[in-house]
C-alpha cells in the first residue's frame, strides 16, 4: 500500500486515533531547539494545531525555547504514542504566529493558566516558591473580575516542516519508516530502512 500523499492530513488522522487510544495527552510532543552555538535542548510542549501551514504550539517567548528560537529559528518535534506503536518526527523552520492568532488561542485557556502566564517568568531563576505565589496573587488582584489579556511575552509559533517521518513498530524491530520531504508544492516520500 502506498503512503498517503499529504503528511499533514496523515498526522491529523493519527492524532485523532492517538487521542482515542491514549490515557495521556496525545498532543504532547518533544520539542528540540538549539541556541546560536548549536547547543541543543529538548522539552515537552503541547501541539495545538496541525494544518497546511504547519504545526503550532504556544509558550512564553522569553523562555529558554523562545530565546533559542529567536537565535536559531529551526526546530524538531517528535510525537510518540506507545499505545499505537507509532511516532511522528517533524523538522523545519519556525516563525512566531501573529498576535491575533496568539490572542485567540490564549482566550481559550483556563483562567488559571492565563494568570500563570502573567505570574511566571518562565526559565528565569526563582528565589523561592513563595516568590512565585506572591506574583500570582498580584496578577489575580490585577485582573480580578475581568478578562485576562495575553501577556506581550507569550505567544504561538509555527513549525513549517521541511520533513516529516512516520514510524510504526513491527516485529523483529523491522519497523516501517516513511519520510516525507518538501518537493516544490508537494511532497516526496521515501521508505527508510528500519
């Protein structure tokens, strides 16, 4: 059977299957970035969108990942679903999403998460937990009874994959691997050795 021609549509379908099969958040993805010197770091983010434009996630832009993406706007994402025996890797350039899209997503977050985005200076040193809790109380008072706007330092990113690889486990570690690479306006698919 030939691989489907559109890897993004394939990923969207796989995310739906994973959400139905997994006890965990099927959108959890390892995001790898690197600083200007090429020193890598990786952490888990939640994939919040997958469409023809690419793959989106949101974070504090002053965080380590935000600073690294400003220095070196390339990243890799990996989603793994043990229940399905499948994973997807995506690599490519990353750009900030516009304010309107970041505002729209921020408005859907639980109020506690919105307030936390204001209180936390993500990745900065923290003197004590009490310091963070005091910052949260301050923001709760500041926005008491009203909507919580998106902090200027918080927003979305779009990874526009140059490559996506779909991996499915198989007996004897003879796994199925299908790599998609951008080719003009479409995709070229290559089967890879396990």
